[in-house]
């Protein structure tokens, strides 16, 4: 039975249960859990402010409609609005299983896919091969170099990197077992250079431990590195680029995917290595390579020279 008479107190009481549901039952990523929690808290705050202005408690459907208008008025980007709509619809399905069925009369806005920003092969090789260990302003230069090398060698996410334990790595076959989004397991590959840098870090900088289920990359107290620490490492390497441009773990991932496709690796293989559930998520990188080819043709194609020839009057 569909009902519109869901008040704030009922809605709010189910949020923590819902977050546990997407965590333990749906196995959604930590990033998605935090985003949905933030979205629902923001909606509850909006609802509370609305109730303070109205003589009677405002029901859910009306709040949803006004919240959508509010987001557009505040010029919140379409991708954020789309995620919030997905959050509400997922929450709707959960509440339906709890016997509270209501309609979500809002739809996701159409979002345009932005081309991923990535570094050139020369820029990556400069950071990995030309920057000397002694030049790095860090107490753990071998660790930080191994972090950058492994991110580019495998194309893994930052959240996946910090979860790698020693027993996930097979140095003989040069593979790593990765636990990705939605607790989906996959195997990624790394090369000889990444192997050398990881072993150098393990042997010379990593605090020795008898536990093989401890994190590969650790801080000063044997604790796993945080996402923010990895971001700071990328910011440190950014200073060594000749052209001022931001570097993030995800831009290194974009660089890996783009370079692999440029080298002729099949799209399905890149999809598997990146851990994308849908091929459409990987296809965005083909637009990047196509754009590069288009620019190249526009530059060197013979017709370009023909256009420069003046026609006789």
C-alpha cells in the first residue's frame, strides 16, 4: 500500500538502519555510505527548517519536491543532484521492505560525462624515473615512490590501495588481490619496476612485522595510510612537474586507463583491470583517445597544408 503520510520522525528513525543495510547487505563502498549518510542528513535538516516555517508538519512527498527546487536554486551541480535522487530511491526501496511504501516523484537530471583529466606518458615517466629519492621532501621516500609507482602500474583506486595487505600480494606472479567497490574481488597486475620499489620499501623503510595480514603501506605507528595521506603524497610529486597542474590518485588512475587504451589494450581488459562493473564506465576513455587522434589528424593531415595554399584570384 502506497502512503504519502510519512512524517519527519519516521523518516529520520530509519536512516541508521538503512546505512547499516547498504553497508552489510548491499556491500556498497565506504564512499557511497558516507555520501548517502550526508545526503539524508542534509535532507532532514531541510525538512526540519521547513517544519519550523509551516503551521502543520510537512509530509515527505512535498518536502522532496521543494528540496529539488532548492537544489536547483542553489545551483548544486547535476551529478550531486543525481546522486541524491539515487539515494532517495534506494531509501524508498528499503522503506518499502519495512512496510512503508511511498512514491518518489523526482527523476535524475541528465548529466554530461566529463572527459577524464590525465597526465601524459612523459609526465608520468618524469616523476617515476627522473625525480631522485634524495630530492623528495619526505621521511619515507621509498614508500611514497612505491605508492605512486603502484597506482600507475595497476590503475587501482586510492581506497583500494590503502586496503592492500602483504598477504594480498604475489610477488612471484606480480599480482595483487584487490577488494573493490561493493566488496567485489579482482586481480590486478604490476610490473618489475613496481615490484622493485615495493620490495625496497618493505626491506628498508617498513617497520618489520610478523603479521602478513597487515597493511602494505603504513605510517609511523604501523597504522594503514589514510586517503588524505595518499593525496598529500600526490601533492608532493606535483611540485616536480614542469607544468603547473594538479595530481590526485584518481588522475593517476585516469592516466593508466588512457595510456593502456592508447597502447592497443582491449577495452574489456581495461574494464577488468579497473574493476568497472559496466563497460560504459570504461568507454569514456575511448573518447579521450579519439579526441587525441582527431587533434593529431587535424595537425598532420595533408589537407591542412592544402588550406594554407592561396587560391589564385
